[in-house]
């Protein structure tokens, strides 16, 4: 019995050590790279960024409340390439954007109308549509996207302000993180997200961080990154861990240099670095910044 107990205990300890080594993984990040100045005057309240999955070196961005219902394609030199109008959609308070597989498998864009500074809007919206190909022939002429899914949801625990959505590229689940609480709330809208009824996301728990303003999940579904105004946080999913369970652990902190009002972050298409961008503030125009991963 003593030998059996000893072997069992040793096995359990080994599993704990292995799991800890997985969960304690972080990234070594290189110096911040200034990719370019956002010079277009229309792009002054940028609150979301996402890397295109089908257009090389392209990123999707948008402005937040009070702006027109456009999304913009910029390249990795921060130059405006093309503009798209979301037909029939109002920009009440767009606060984040994601690019990931959708209902038919191909690449979709998700625009999150979930901001609510006055905490008064019960219904929140996520607009989902097929990611368009960039033509780039005339950046001053906008194209109109007409076929758009409207996902409507209400938080299960009262009206809340939120600025972060992330889409799991493997399971197509949508994660939402609230902003204003001392401990940010995490919610899950599991796939498929119906569009003909009001959905109630599952409350997953609270984080020991606040003022979360953006986030993204890497293309392989293994790394989660979120940010507030001063810090960037990382989780790396364990081998046998569910993505929704990573939020039960404390995150690691990654390098971040302050921006005037940095509300946007995304992985590059390969998960080999992350980009940030700010709103224009204090008359300082935003830059597109890149943080390369030099070791995993």
C-alpha cells in the first residue's frame, strides 16, 4: 500500500508541476516599433483594431460613438487603404472589432456596439459580416457592406459598459469583458449566436483588473491578450485547458508604453507580436505600434 501511495502521490505531484509550467509560460517581447502615423483626420477616435485574415498586412479599425458607420482598412505602415460603410447600421458606441471564422467557416468581421458610458442601454449589439477583399483602387471612395448579421444580447447581471470582445477562432465563441467594475466581468456567447432572439451570455467570473478597453485571441486560439489604459495582460492556454477557463488564473503582464488614450490591441495574423493604437488626444495624432515576440 505504501508503494502504491508513493507512486500515486509522485504522479499527482508531476502533473501539478507540468501544469504549473504550462500555466506559468509567458512571452519575451522586443522593443516597440513605430509603424507609422495615422495622418487621416477622420481617424481621430479609434477604439478597435483587428488583423485581416485574408488581406495581407491589412488591419481593420473604426471610430467610436458619435462617428459615422464606417470601418477602415489600413496597412502596416498606418496608411489608409480603403473605407467601408456598414449599410443601415448606426454607430451608437462601437468599442471593439475582431476578425475570426464565422457561421460558414470563412473569415468574418465582428463589430461590437457595446459601449455605454451612461449605463442606460439594455440591448447591446455585435454586427457580423464576411470580411471583404481589399481592392485599394480608390481609398477616397467607400464601399457599402449590406449583408450583416445583428447579434443582440443583454448582460445577465444588469446594464454594463463594455469595450472588449474577442472571438475564439476554433469554437467561434464570443467573449465580452466589461469595463467599469473594479474587477472586470467576463461573459461568453457560445456559438452559434442566434440573430432572431435576444441572447443572454454566460457569466464566467471576475478578473483582478479593471478599465479593460480591448483584447484579442491569437489565430491558433492559444493566447489571449487584453489591455487597460496602462497595462497589457496575457494568458496562454494549457494543453488540455478550455479557453473559457484561462480567466480563472491570474494573467501575466506584457510590455506596453503609454499612449495618449490607447484603447485598441490585436495580435498579428501569425500570433508573433501584437499591435496597439490610440485615439487622438491632447492634439497628439495616433500611431500604429508593434511589439514583436522574440521568444515563447
